[in-house]
C-alpha cells in the first residue's frame, strides 16, 4: 500500500532534521558550544593560535581538533565570516516543548517572533532574553532564523543557554501559552495602550510578548490571536526601533513597575 503524501513528507522532514548540522564560528561561540554538555559536537577546525586560546574548552569537550594554516582555513563557512581561527560543526540543540521551558519560573516571560528571519536580530534577542531573564524565545520552523554561525556569534554565547524553540504554528503556540495562564501581548506601533498600562496590576502574571518583522510587523492572524495589542511608550511621534531593541525594551518594561 502506497503511503499518503503527508506521511512521506513527514518522514523526509524527520530524516532531514536528523542529518542537519550547523557550523559555529568565532572564539566566543565555539568556546561556549564546547563547554555545553548538551551540545553534540562533530568536528572542530582551528588555527594554532585559536587552539591555544581554546585549550581548556577543547579538553572539556574531549574533542580532537583539526589544525589548519590560517591562510587556508578550510571550514565550510562563508569566506567573509569573522571566524577568528575557530569553527565547530554541531547538531542543533533540542530544547523540548513549550510547557517544559515556559512555566515554573517566578515571573515567567516569553518572547515570540513572527517572521523575524534576520539571524543577527534573533541572536541579539537571545542575548537580551538571557540577560533579562526570559524563559524562552520562540520562532517558527519556517519563516524564522534557524541556528546558524552568524546567529550564534551575535548571541555571544546565549544560544547555548537561552532556550530557542521553533514551533510549527505561531497562533497555536500563542493559544497553548494562553491555556497555561500567560497574558499574550502583541507589539504594534498603532496600538492605543502601552505595555506599562496594559500590565498595570498584572506584573505577577506570566507574560508573553509577540514581535513581528521590521516593516510588515505582526500578521493579521497573530493580531487576532493575542490577548491585546500594545506599543512601547515613545517620547516622540516619529522613528521606529530595530526589532531586537524593541524586544529588549519590551521585556524590561514587562518586568518593572
């Protein structure tokens, strides 16, 4: 009996995910990945200088480094990447599902990203999320930035510690968070209320903040699914924020009176 098309596609996607690897680069990103026991490491390429700087991390990871001439750096990464003489092939991290990452903390805060595809923006958001105590950053499997070397380098180590989940459907994830007791706020420059006024008297409640890509913003379906649309309190009536800056400000505003 011939398998249905959807079954075949699901099996193909599972096989593709199982074979997927990521090349991380740069001393900071490589060191943090080597020191992360949850990260599956496959291949390490370094120059002599980089190996000297990463000796402790290499010993901890118990991985054999491949030494290369700095003028002939052979790792399969973009030639323009600032690799600092170190590149590490790894498997993407598996953080698990929403419930195990988003509940259990005091004052849970979660960031959801609606079509934010720039790895530098997502890397910066992960860094802010770690510093400001977010439980997780959530994107979609399609139309969001996957784990890449550029994302890891911008995240400055946060990719190894800050849960970054990618879900099939953002609206479904929002509903799941609402069922867990989260107040889900979508950021929209045209909203009437600010984050602070919307959270007046509710700071002790779990909060999820949804941010859209610069330009198009939140999709209509996302706007219809969140509990409320809010904006960042701005001093003037002009200009706009980069999405990573907006995420940091919104997260901070959601935690302080």
